[in-house]
C-alpha cells in the first residue's frame, strides 16, 4: 500500500465522529427512604405506601416509608433539606407545608432548597352541616350568619389548615363573621358536628362519612367538578366562587440532587402511579391524580408560595 493511500485512509478514519456511549443510568446502592409527614395508618400514609410498593420494581430497590409527622410537614422537610444529595432520601411534600414554612420563617425555601421530582395527587375537600340545620344549604348558613354576626361556628382540622383558610376566604368575601373552632383532626371535628358543638365542619372529604350515615349534608365541595360519590353536593364554582381547592402533594429530593439521580427516582414513582393498586388506593381515599413533571411541579410550588404569601398578608395569619 502506497504512502498516499495509507495517508488517505488515516485521514478518513479521523473524520468519522466518535460514537458517544450513553450516560450510565443511576441505580441506588441500597434502600431509598421516603419520609411521609403524616402518622401511620392515615390517608396519606396508606396512599404513599401503595405508591412506594408500586415504584419498587422500576427502581430495583426497596422504598422504605418512614413516618415523620409534626409541625405540618416541617419535621420531614427539615430532615430532607440537610440530607446529602445521594438519592437515598426523598419526602412527600404536602402543599400546606409551603404555608407553614413561611409562617414559621424557616431557614430554607421551598422549592429553592429542595429538588422537585413530580406532583402526585390531591385530596378533595368540602364543608358539611348537620342534617336539617340549614335547609337552604350554604345560602341558609350565610343568611343566618348575617343575622347573628359572630354567633355561628365552623370547625377545621387545625389553625392555618387548608380547611380553615378556605372558609376564612369565603367568609371574608361574603363579609360575614363566624367563630373558627380548630380540632386535632377532621374526624374529631366531624364528631363535634354530630354532637351539635359546631354549626359547620370543613375538611377533607372523609368527613362525608356523616353524610353517608344520614347525619349531615354537604354545603359544598371544593373540587373542580361534582364528586361521583356525592353527586348532589354543589361545587364552590357552582355557587359563584372562582375557586377550586384541593390539597395537592408531590415528592421532592434534597437540594442539588444530580439530574441522573432525580430522573431515575422520578421515572420509578411515575411508573408506580400507573399501577392499578396505587390508583385503587387513590379512589378508596377520595383522591385524584395530579401528576406534574419536574418542571411543572417546580413552577407550581413557586406560584403556590407566592399565593400563600399574599394570603398570609391579607388574612393577617400568625403561626
């Protein structure tokens, strides 16, 4: 082979671009812990355990659910924001945690000091009254509240809870006054309503068990559309309010989580959301899917934080 031919072949070989090998996907070296900021056995715990079980086959590792209730999610998020970004620790983020972080002036920001992975689902909410208490429904409650300022009462699962603030917004718009009675949980409040201790109880739609038992009626539900389980219950939109309220939650990782790790975790949980067992758990607990990818979920958290800041100022909320 002549020198010219060898030189031509060499130059031709150099001109062929090198084939890049795809980046190796990250896989966890051991179990992944999922912090759930609610007590074991509750609605959120049941749903998150179903999601963890459904996500494990795609992840290839066990997902250990660790319950870390307290301070409206702050115990769990505080543990997360100081964790190493190795993919071994993630947390459920309830939307109410955004409000708590602002009210308590926590030394971190959401989502700035977390890595949003994906939005998962949301719980339906509403307000009930004892059967026969307000024959005209919500309009009847408002009429009596105007006639007796500060006499009627409404319960919620706690101060600054989603139920408390939504009712406060509605009453502020209607320019009526009612006494807020916070309870340790929605079911405590539902029992108080049945006993006649409060006039209205607002909270997650599991309080609707009183409706099923004939002891209460819905004044309104806060979902975008009527709920199939209670088709007679009007939505806030039907009553003239441009308002849809759920309690959406998602999953976040620690800050500065590398993209390959975040993608692996996100794909596993997204695969779990498609599992029939998880979908059945959502249905049993009156939740609806609210999937958002990382970018959409991060934008949602940013906008929600801005709205919470406005609401805190408008209602003059305190921790």
